[in-house]
């Protein structure tokens, strides 16, 4: 059995229908328990985004949001959406939307828990995430360590490869840059930033993320407007395909759900636990404040950026759809739709879509768009993996271990840039799946403190007060850092 076959077998085990169902049902359950906080909390999400400044120990709310958006808004928003359409049909987009809507409540729960149970590292900076709230909230150090190891491997070594591989593919397609050249350039730039520490990562992402997203959305809007007559039918096609009522895609409902949820979780990372890490690093007076801000990032990622890619591809017809039934031995894979048969599923769909409306612009623009999208995602994934390394080492400084991890991280980025897209994306999906299994189970077991914090926040807001968190007052224990934060707040007054 070759390497690709082994990776494919592991992927099938990790991303079984059980995980797809778990992602959707957990999001639905948390939506009901929070009284659909992803809807009723929208005004506060927008209000709080720029309210909380940074401190000596923590990032501002916007900096933390930028890091989480960096991990969410990446190649998955371009290549991932294209692959969802290619293997799940247009209906996969509907299921991406569904997992985003329900997943926003999962993101709220995990980010609020990350704030409740955050800690300080040896340098006095806030650190937190699933490993921390699993240990403090559930009292299970072994489970926290298991999540930390899976995140270091999955998030630190597997997932960055999807980004570096897409950079290499896009640069080769646009300008003929060899893979080794793209890998060398990416690794050199990464080294400059990650050796500068967490704050350098935050400063880079808060500048790059807004500009890269706005530029991409502007071009997508131009292309869609120029294809406006095709838009109503495009929406109908998405809905019909999602429920298997379209004549061409009637037998693909299972593939649509599978690919929509898988690519949705890879893109927005709701329930995966990655967004909880930067959420914990924010300086806020109440955990729910950052929980709300982080929930909004799910909307930006999937309902805005992923939708822009889907509309680009579907409105111009720049896509193929593969038949999900097994091919007969010796035959090439069959296609249900072959609008652009010469193109492989991925960034080339989007490049062709833009080229069809703006000739001579598409390939270069998408290559340039992928660079910041992918680069900032790799930075955010590094930060998440480093946080879990710090968790395993407790408060002890380990410069040699950190150096070894940084070198391994850069090595993993290089390996995937030089490898096939199949291997890179399969490893990325395995990394996402490992983290999602462990984190969603933990959220189901531990969501009550987040709900208690939400009731406390809602009560304070109803009384016209600025919510300030006191965990002991509402029956949440083992969160001692909030006593220090309250003392510092009193001193500042």
C-alpha cells in the first residue's frame, strides 16, 4: 500500500459520516441552548469588535479577531470551495452555509470557554484554548494533552501544507515559478515573522487580513455583477442540488453534505478549536465579549468570502463535477458536468472564472490573492500550534524545544509545497478532523460554564451595565486569572 492509499484510508476513518453529523448536530444544539446567539448577538458583535484595546498581557479584540480570521480566511476559501463544488456539486455550498450558521454558536461556546479558563505563560502573555479549558473545566489533564498533541501535529504540521501547496500551484499556473522556488520564498518570509513572536504575528495579520479580503471581494463582486442574469438560476441550482431535486445532481445529496460540511469546517474552523486560541489572548472585561467577536468571524469567512468564490465559479460556469459513484476498473473518473474538463479542481476554477470576464487578469490576480490568504493562515496556524506547545511545557521556558518545533514547522510547509495536491489536502483534512472530534466532544461535556457566562452578560446588559466577569459569583471555579484581571481593573480606576 503506497503513501497516498494509507493517507486516504486514515482520512475515510477520521471524516466518517459520524463526524459530519456531529458538527451539524452540535451546532444546532448550541444554537438552541444559547437562544441563537449568532442572530440576537449580531449588534454586540459589531459594537465590540473595536472596543477592547491591547494590554501588556493581551491582544486587542480586533487583533485576536485578525489572527483567527487569518487561520479561517485562507486557501480553503478559494481552492476549498472549488473542490467542494467539484466533488459535492453546487449543493455543497448550501451545506457550507448551514455549517457556518450553526457553527457560529459552536465558535461562541469554544471562544467563551477559552477566555474563562485562560492562563499566563512564562512571559506574562495570555494563553488559552481547548487544551486549557479541557484541563481546568473537565479536570482531565490527559485529555488536554491529547488535544494539544493532535493540534501540534494536525494544526502545526498537516494543515499549513494545504496553504503552501496552493501557493506553489498558483505561482506555477500564473508565472511558471517552480515549486522549490515558491517553497523557499514562503519559508524565508515565515521565518522572519515567527521568530519575532506572537505580537509580530498579530501586527502582520491585523494589517494584511482586511486588505486582502476587501480586494478579493471587490473583484468577485465585479465578476458577479457582469454575470447578473445568471444569478437567480445559480441560487436555485444550489438549493435544488443540496436536497437532491436537481435532475443532474439528484444522486449527489450525500456527497453534497459530506463535502459541504468537510470544506466548511476546514474553512471556518467552527468547532475545531483553532479560533479559541487567539480568542483567549484578547484583553476583555468579560469572556462573552470575545466569544461574540469570534462568532462574527465565521460569518466573514463562509457567508462572505466562501460565498464570493462560489458565486464567481457558478455564475460563470467555470467548474466540473465528478461522479461520486465508483469508477469501473481501468476507466478514468467520470464527470457529471465537464464545463472546463482540462482544469483540475482548485484555484484554476477561480482563475478561469475571472479570466472569462476580465481576460488577462484572472490567473495573476488569484495568484496574488492566494499569497496573503495562505501566508497569514500559515502564521495563525503556527501561533495555534505554539500555544499548545507552551501548554505541554507549562510555565517552563524551552528555547531549544521551541526552535526544534519552528524548524519542523518550516520543514512541513516545504514538504507539502513540493508534494501533490492530493497528499497536501488529505493531510489537512485529517488534521482538521482530529481536532474537531476531540474539541466538539469536549464542548458538549463542558458548555455549561459558557452558558452561565452568557446569562451573566445578558443580565448586566439588561441593567445597562458594562459586563465585568466574576466567575466565582456565578459558580464557575478554577478560573483564578480573573481575580488578577479584576484587581488590575480596580487599580487602573
